[in-house]
C-alpha cells in the first residue's frame, strides 16, 4: 500500500499538466503539441516513478525468491518454443504473427532487466547523496 500512498499525491501535478497541455494543443490530445507539453511538465515525475517502480518490482521478485528458499535459478533457454505459454494465441506483427508466449517471455526478460537497471541507478544515486 506504500506505493499508493506515495504516488497518489502526485495526481494533482499530472492533472494540472494535462489541463495545460490540452489548452496548448487546442484540446487535441493526439497532437505532438499536447504530448510535448505534457512531457515537459511531467518527465521528472515520470522518471522518478519509473525508478521507484523498478526497484519495487525487483524487491518483489527477490522476496519471492527468498521466500521460496533461494532455489537455483536455471539458465535462460537457448531456444523458445512457439508453443510456450499460450499455444493457440498469436499476435500480428509487421513480420507476420508471433506467439504470445514468446512475446510474454521477452517482456518478462525486459522487465527483469529494467528492474536490475532501476536498482543500479538507485544505488548509484544513494551513494551520491
């Protein structure tokens, strides 16, 4: 619940930035003007939240691993079957279709990498303070 308590007060900043960006873009929320104005007003908050969430996610993974008795982590697979996880579900891509299971595996690996990056950045920032 700490995440909600820390993030919720920031909603006013986001809503103010959205209102200002809408005004600047003539209420066209699909325009580059809108997204540029919104990013300029919220990018620091966004980066702060991403860094915090990656460390929190890494903590969840680590706690689950410790609570499971610190089992050996198997090496990553050298190949991935297209029938992994969701064998009958495909996702259209510009190259044709790819199995959702493969995409889910790639997404999970990306999240793990982001979590590790977030922890590294947080530790580096903490050392600077």
